[in-house]
């Protein structure tokens, strides 16, 4: 194991700042991070371990508000820069969902357990007061590929704004 991201986990619904934590090691105790969606990115570096091969814990807050993201699906990357050729090595990538692009003033999400006979439109009406906003729930739950295919017992994340 060279680098590992423990937070966020794959397809977590995240806010701003994006909290990143894990274990890693880097050349001269330095690792890089990047948060991107293909159009814009937030980058930086941080120190970890002692610089001579030790693994150490890290945690950071990345201000995603400085980027002009257009997509709510982001990639959190942690990597080392090769001392030999400057390439990115030991890269770890975790896809996440960026709540502030789904709901203005994003503060978190509620979990909703689907009951028999419920629809995404009805769930949206319950949580947002508007049944046409069901796409917010779809975007926050990448396992939903068809709004007509939800099932009783399924737990959905319902993003909430301030």
C-alpha cells in the first residue's frame, strides 16, 4: 500500500469544503491532490510521513468553491510526483458527488427508505414541496438509472440546501 483515501468513499455525497483523509507516503514527505470534473480543478499539496518512506495519516480540507465546476460528479485524486521524470505516480482516485451543484446552499442529505408504492416524484414532493425536482434525488444516487425503477426498502439520499 502506497497511498489510500479513506474519506471520502466512492460516490459519497460531499459538500464544500471537501474533506479528504487517508494514509500515504510521498517523496520528501509531499503528496499532491486534485479535485476535478474535466472542466476545472482544485489542486494543492500536503505533507505526510517523515519523507524517508514512512506512511503517515493525512487530512485536508479542499475549497471546491474556488472552481467553476459544471458537473456534480467529481474525482478526488491523491498522488506523488516522480523525482525521476515528474510524472504522477501512486495515484488514487475516488469518484464523488458534489452536493452544492445539486441543491443551492447544500448542507447535507436525509436518508429516505422507499416504501411500497412510492415514486421519486412523490419523494421529491415530500422533501422539496415540488414533485418535478425528483432529478435531484437521482443525481445524488448514482445507482438509480431509471426514475421508474426504485424498490421498497431502498435507502435514498435526499440532498438538502440551506
